C-alpha cells in the first residue's frame, strides 16, 4: 500500500495481488524446472529483477543454460523474446532498427519506413555483450535506461515490459570490449551462474538426451507483470531497513569514516547511491515473491551479493590474495548485523498487512 492509499479496499486489493504473485512464482519455478535443472538461486534473482523493473548481467562459462533459461522464462511469462549475438562488427542500427526507402506500387511514391530491430520485444538476451564495440553497447544502454531507441534523430518507445539480460564469458577475454563501471552500474544484478552439482548434472544429461519435449504452461502475461511491478513499488520499507541498506553501501566507500579497515585495504572504489535503490527494490520484490507485503533486512541481505559484486572494485592487494568481491560482501554482512524484528516496526505498514504474510 502506498502512503497515499488509506482505504481498506485498496489494501485488500494489493494483498490479493501479492498472494497472486506468490502463487505465480511457485508455478513459474515448477514450470522452469521442467527444462532447467537446479539453478534455483539464479532463477530467483532473475525473477526479482524482472518484477523490480531492473536488468541483469549473467556471468558463467559456456554451456550452463543461460540462453535456455531466458527463452524458457519468456515462454512461461508469455513475453516476446529475441536473442542478439554481440560480435565485433555489430552496429547500433543492427539492434535498434533502421529506415529503408520503400516505393508504393500503387502511386509510385517513395517513402522512408522504419524497420524495428531486435530490441523491440519484451525480453532481450544480449549474448556476450563485451564482444561488441562501445558504440553498440551505448545504444543498448539507452534502451535499458530510457526504454527507447533513437534512430535518425527520432526517439521510439520500446514495448513494455522490457527487460535486458546480458551475458559475459569469464574466460577468453582477448578481443573484448569490457563494459566500464558506469555502464555496469546500469544493471540491477550481476548473477553468477555456476557449475551444477553431480546429481544435477546427471539429471541434465538424462533429460536432454531424449526426444521428450516438456509442455510449458503460460503463467502470466505482459499486463500482469506490469501490474505486479507497480505492486512491488508500493511495498512499504521501514526506516530501519532503508538505513541498513544505506549502511551496507556506504561502508564500501574507501577513505570514508564508515569504511572498515578491510575495505580501505582491499578496494579501490565503492558503490554509489543506485546500489541503495536496488537493494531496497530487490528486497521488496523478493518479499512479494514470497508472499509478504513488507521488506525485511533479510531480504536486503539476500540480494546484497547480486547488487554489490559489480559495483565494488577490488584493488591489487585483494587480487594478489585471491579475495573476490563476493568475499568482501560476505565480510560486510558479518560486520553489519540486522535485527529482523525492527523491520516490521514501520507505522506506514498497517496491521492488516502484517497479519497477511505467511510468517505472521
């Protein structure tokens, strides 16, 4: 419920929407499991980003079903899907679209007609985004941030909902164009796709070497997703939770009074204000996906690695000792304890919403 919403009818409507999303989330996971084996954390983080209106960067070695996950998700959510293979010769017009000269056969008149590029869809898989030149990367960034593309001086809106999932290969870095930190910051999450366990790998091999094609159920539509994205924005966040997210982020900034010694020793750059925003938005989306209408510090902690791992830059000392950004976030979470009970002590969250959650 928003601060402006005071009527019980609105509150009850939002509660029903939260219950609907929680039920849809369970069905989505069940449907994805027909195709995708394991990767529960990856699936959860991708869905959190979608319902928070964010974009994702996936990093993992080849063959871990990153493309399959996105295409399967688009089927379950009834969204249009395009895969763009980023290559060194890819130009901005190849992804945004271009104008071509057409002749009317009846009148003989020639007119310029815009032919939309692959960005004009709901879910875009930008495969190996670091293998295309900065000019094309910049065109994608405009689409991500402004949800529009500009061709021939004309801005054209992209369809809603719009979600970009970009992949990077952590190996074979020769001939690549690494995204600068300012562009990486546009991604809500950076998600690490790891190798499957032994049992999961057995299930993968057993299920993908037959001619059986699972039948997927469509769970939500585009308008449903946009309505639920609005619900996520209206989830109340207690002052304590916001301050907790801010404290996590502010501690990453070297040379500041809040920064612990290990940050000053191991980091060269910290996270900006956008990290605070995404910690809260990610926490809200996670809470709603789990059927709760309030965000807790535990929700913030659950998305901390995905939000911070590409925004905290390690220095040579950390690299020499094999300390990754994830390990630094682990230490941050250790030195920043959170009291779960305080997350509900927000006067903006009415009692009826506290009683609506499954944990009440």
